[in-house]
C-alpha cells in the first residue's frame, strides 16, 4: 500500500490531515450550535449548514482558476492564512444576537474562501506527483492513502469537540453555548500545525507547486485535439452531475443523521457496544488491521515480529478497556457518531486496496466510473436500513425553552447500533466514490484545465451540499421513513443514469 509512493504524497497528506482535523472538529457541533446559540429551527439551521458546505466546496473552482495562472503552492499558502482568520473570528463568543450572527456568517465566508484556495489545489498537486512514469501506476492507491489521511484528522475531531466543550464547562464555568467556541478554536491550532508541516517538507513536492508550465507538460496539452479535450470535459461533467446526489445524501451525517442521533438515539450505552464510543478503542482496532496486513506482507522476520507485537498490545488494550467498562453506563452524545465514518475509512482503506489490487492482478478491477456507480447503489442501501428501522417511530417534536426559543425533544431510545451500521455502509459507498472520483478527475482532465476541472469536482460537491438542507426542511414535516426514502430514490436513480453512460465514461479513462 505504501510502497513505491512519491515522498511528497505523505507530506501533502499530513498537511491536509491537520487542516481537516480542525474543519471536522468545527463541523461536528456546528448544526447543534446553530440551533442552541441562535434558537434556529431545524430548517433554518439546515439552510445555514448546507450553505456553508456549498461555499466550502464551490470556491475551489475559483481557487483552481487562480492556481492555473499563479501556481498551486501560492494559493495553498494564502488559503491557510484566510482560513485561520475565519476560524479565529468564529472562536470569539459574542452571544446569540444579530451582531453575533453577522460575525459568524462573515467567519464562514472567510473559511469557505480559504478552503477554496487550499483544498482543491492541494489535491491537484497530489495528482501531479504521479505524472512521473515510475509512479503512474500508483495513482489510485495514492489517492486512497491521501483520502485516508484526511479521515485520520476527522476521526479525532468529534471527540476533540465534545471533550474541549466539557472541559470549558467544568473547569472555566463556561456556558454550554459559549463552550462551542472552544471547539472552533481547535481549528486555529490545527492550521498552525498544517502550515508547519507544509513548509518543513516542502522540498519533497516543490516541483509540482508552480502549475502546468513549470511542470513541463505543455507538450501534452498540444497533443490533445479539440475533440478529445471536449470528450474528456463532457465525461467529467457527467460524473459531476451524478456525484451531486451522493454528497446530498452522504453529508446528512452532519444534519438529519445528527438530528436523529440527538432526538431518537439512546443517550447511554453499556457493554461491548459502549467501547465503540471511545476513539482510543477505535484507534486500537486500526492498529490491529494494519498490523495484520503487515504481518502477512512483511518480507523480514523482524517486521513480522513487530507486527505481531503490535497486535498483542492492541488486543490486550481492548481487553483491559472491556474489563474497565463492564457494568458501567457510558454517556453517548449526538456529535460523537460522526467519528465512525472516518474510523471506517481509515480501517477499511487497506482492505479496499487489497481487494481491488487482487482484482487488478486478475484483470477484473472495475473502472473508476463503474466504482462510482456502485458507490451510489451502496449509499442507497444505507438509507434503506434507516428507512426500515424508522417505521413506527414518532415525528420529531419541539418544545419552547426558558428563553422562548424552540428546543428539540428527545422522543425515542433507538439502539446506537443503527447509526453505527448505517455509517459503515455509507463508508463503503464513500470509498468506492470519493477517492476514485478525485483520481478519475486528475487522470482524465485535460492538462491545461487541471485546476479548473478539480474545481468542477468540488462545484458538484458544493451543489450536493446545498441540497443537504433538504434534509433539514423535511425533518419534522414528513415521517422519518419518508425522509430516508428521498435519499434512497436519488441515489438509485443516479446509479441507473451512471450505468447508462458507462461506455462513454470508460472510453476516456
């Protein structure tokens, strides 16, 4: 998995890990913050949440257009600085009045603009590392590793958000609403780490910072005919149209699925199930997965011995944790469920690569477009599980708090395993679609338009994120099973469309 990869991949991946950790720490509690701090109902909170996600994923097309002219590295650096200013503004507790709302919205604009300059251009740089023929065959696995690194940051984010809020409330006497700002401040610290990693290891990827002219690929641009360029762009736009609906469904994890966790899922857990809510137990499982791969793939006795020792220590840690939690009731907060998706991504990435590596060796590996279509089908299955489990559940309910604002009511105690399994299925879909989609764009995009086309991928994601707000408007207005059925239908219709144009897409691969 890690062999024959360019050194710059790991530096760029780690820089992205720091930025994503801060982003997902903020995002884990953001929807709940909007409802608690400003007294917004589910629909308005969902509108702001989805608009922010749209901004974050739309502005990379602007960042890509600028980078094609002024260089990717320069835009990445400017983006981090702008993001830092946004998170700093968001971390200041100003209350819940109109001024505080305006300042919060201004902070979101800065974060969106900074992310637009940073996110897409960093990924273009990763793709350009594989223009070297000796690394070309490793492009898909390289993007899987890069995607895994993103999720390492996201894995720790929900726990960081919950723990720092609890610390502020217990040790500083901070109100619940003001404690949200401590979670937002974590993003500032993580960006400092991100920019430090970027510049310390810059020498490993400096050759891909400056754009296409400095990379010496201008000849490749001239070799593409107008017809071939058009065919590639059309194929990419068709893929973009499909993934809109995946992100609309997938990013319900921060909205309607978080509402479900808050209002319908049991707030306590016991036994083996409760161990899943400790991020350190999840990390131990990740160590076991990777050590098992290392144990069977290591070429030396020393390597096998180290791998075996890691497995023994991790298993012993899990047994100790089980013994320590026996008979205890563990509190379960709604944001903590968002740690399961990145956990599954990190733990299952080597499994995914092993499966597709085996298929590739047999000449049976599906193409990137086909994997994307399969991902849409799997995402639909995740919401099938939610729909079936939601039959018979009451409608979401609200009451009026002491301040006269609407407050969501906890109306049921559904087992946490429902969301845990739903996130598992959604992660299978994500692994089929997201890293493969990014790899497809970096491979198929005409070299002259790499930055712009990578921006196009994010624009599609932005539109999908804008549509995430539909979940907020449906919440409380139709039965829960019907809410999930909307996402089932959209995913399956998109998959059918994708299969119908598969030959056209595979032709440009």
